[in-house]
């Protein structure tokens, strides 16, 4: 292990960029699991499906970010349908939805993964764009443009979702449904419709997140497994449902992973998110920025 | 009594098959099916009886497998010792994860178990002694009489283990432990308020379940004469162990056994006739279909059919 403050600085710098990316891929889960309490273990799998759809669109000449944005409404509709289905099959029946709901999403994740393997094979896929592969020379540091792009998109995504939830009428209704569903019903609003709208947003956002995953690096069908750790780590660390907390937690994960990567090697990096997740669950399950 | 007589019959039948002259492939396939019976039964002790979903069966399974390999490498330990070590490792892991997360809601326990899979895998990838990421070739010891091949011996060992696992699950289901766990599943607050020591019961279930999963993993390296982290900690074990009870039915010890036999046999057939990917797809699709359409599994369907035909 070689240690120097130069390397540390580089690791932190890279970690900040990586952290914003992690916040962006987790923010959909922060809405669906954090606010709506849906145990959406299939969130990372849906996101990787988004990456592959981006890949397909890119082969027709789309820019990956544009492709991600184009996919958002499609995924929004898919999300609404998925929630509707989950609601009719589990939430409506009430009792014991926990075990079955979890098993349901776990099964969905596996089905999506195998569907990708059958459709695209197990090989890694990547996309081409001007900002992928080149980097920004900053003195002695080199920052890949793809990281900057992901960083920018992540910030925009987090900021707009935070504003949406706190300023608009529907956004506030989503927060209200998370706080007290029966009260919302008493006010004459339909919590199921608000929840399916919110779940749609969460799924739509994961299309753009999927586009960023494939911008950052090549994807393969089984990649959702490692993102289960990263996304749930960020959401739990953030304190369920806190949007700004998601950004903070993403940064913590990004910086820790980057430091481990730099000083201990790539073979240890996958364990960082899962280790951090276990520590948070054991010590402070309400998260750092919790309500 | 009837239960133990049928167990004896199954054990004798397995012994008879093992010294008979039937095709060797049968033992290879049956070993996998039996492994899934143990895993599903173990999963159900916590998942079915208490309602705490374990997504990380492969962590316990893999921990058992690696414990066996370490003992075999270091001391050349016999299979029985390897299995005991696997069970102990699984139990210790179950205790650790349980203490950390069983206080929280079920979803957090589920996520924590996934985390344990990846942490264990990373540890083993970085541990040179057990072969790191590339794995380790193992030299099987001489097979004991009266068996002619190692696969036949493993088949009998696994049958005995499956009987033990089912016996334990059956005991838990009918004892005070099972009653307590059912209370936890139906309403944890109400159980706690009535003086049920919920955390202790859940921990016991988690430890027993982990021990059985660890034991199930221990013979795997000898079966393959090889060990490697990626396939040992594959989430395919996790989804199989979870899907089998869901398909068979979770409230009775027979459910996971039926589910595992149906599912694992189907998987063996699909793997041979179509492909390995489709076999995981089969598990996923069956799991989703059953949790939606037949929440009480095959046993539940059977009971419903009994009721409607008696009317």
C-alpha cells in the first residue's frame, strides 16, 4: 500500500464525482423504497434494462443522455403499471404482503436479468459519444469527461426531484402519503393514485440513471447485483426518503469506494457498499440524515 | 412415529440405490436436488415460520463450503468433520447477521443478507490460501466401502442430511419455538406485548437455519472437486432456496420439500435439455406466478382441492 496526500486528494476528487453518480442511481429507490415503502429490490435491474435500451437507441445514432431522457416517459408508464400490479396483488390483500412482496421483486429482478442475457448475451456492452474516452487535463490530474457528465446530470436530477417534492402540489402529496396515508384519504385524496404516480417517477428516473451507468462504463446483465448494495446503501444511509440526504450518502459511498480502490485495489471495492450498508444497519438504521 | 418410519424407508432406499448398478448421472442430479431440499427447509425455518426473508442463502452455503475446504486443505479432515465445520460456520454467520439486523423490519434483514453474500465473496476472492478468484482444485480422498464411487457416497450423505434437516424443521414447527415464530409472523407487536421473547426466537431460528445452510454447502467442494468464489456465492442458490418454499408452501415442513423436489428436478431437466440461463428463468417465473396466484403454494392448492371435493 502506497500512501501519499496527492493520491488521497485524487481519490477524494474522483470519489466526489462517483458519489454524485451513486446518488443519481439511488434517487429513484429513495422515492420508491424511502417514501413509498415498496421493497423494490428490482430497482437496479430495471436500471440496467434502461442501460441496455440506451445501448439500443445509441446504435441508431442517439446520444446516450438524449436516449436516457427519451426513455424516461416509457419507463414512467412501466413503473405505473408495475406499481398497479404490485398494489393489486399484494398491498390490497394486506396481510403477509411483506414476505411475498419481497419475493416478488426478487423474482422480477432475476427475470429481467435473464431476459437481458437471452436478448444480448453475457458480453459487456458500451456506448460511444464524444465525451466518453477523453478527459479534462487539470494540472497534473485527469478527469474523464464521462464522470463530469454523470456528475452534472446527477446534480440536475437531484435538484429537480428535491424541488419537485417540496414545491409542487403533487410533490407535496407524495411526501404526505409517505407521512400519513390515512390522513391523506381523509382529505379526499386517493393515496393509490399518488403512489402510482410517484412510483412512475421513480422508475422513469432510473431510465436516465441507466443511461449514466452505461456512460460511466460497460454494462453486463448481472450488474444489477452489485447495484443492489450501492443503491440500498445510499438510501438507508441517507435516511429513508430524504433527497438531499441521498446526495450526501452518495458522496460518502463514492469517496469511501474511491479511497479503497486507490489504496487496496479493485478486488476490494465491491465490498465497500455492502460493508457500509451492514455497518449502517447495525449502528444507525435510521440513517445519517433521517427524518 | 409414522414420520420416522418413512424417514427410515427413504434412507434405506437411498442406500439401496447407491449400491445398485444404476446410471452414475442419477447421483449427480439427485445430489443437487437433495442440496436444494436442505437449503429450502433451512430457509423456511426463518422465512416461512417467522416471515423474515433471507436473500443471502448463498452466503451461508458458501461459508460452509469454504469452511470445509479450509479444513480439508489444512488437516485433510474427513467429510463428517467438514460438514460439522460448515454447520458451525453457518450458525456463527447466522448469529452475527441476526444480532445486527433482526431487530429491524424484515426488509432490512433481507438486504443485509444480500450484503453478506458480497462481503463473503470479496473476502474469499482476496484470500490466497483458498485459491482467490481463480479457485482451487481438490483431490478427493479414496471412497469408503461399500460405495463404488464418490458421487454415490455423497448421495447417501446428502440424503441423511436432508432427513435431519426436515426432522429439525418438523420439530421446530410443532414445538414452542414454532408457536412463537408463528406469533412473530402474524403480529410482532402483539407477540412482544404478550411476553413472547421475539428477538431470541428469531435469533434461534436464524442460527439453526444458517447452520443447516452451512452444512448443505460443505459437501459441495468434494462433489465438484473444485471451489471458486463466483459460483459458490452465486445468487442462484439464494433464489432457489427462497422459491422452493414459496412454490411448495411455507406453513408446513412438507412445503419446502415438495417445492425443492419440483423446482430442482425441473431445473435439472431444463439445464440438460435447453440451457443454464433458462433454468434460472424458470425459477424466477415460477416464483412470481406462485406468490401472485397461489400464495399458499402447492400445499395450499392441494388443501383447497381437498375441501372442494369433500363438499
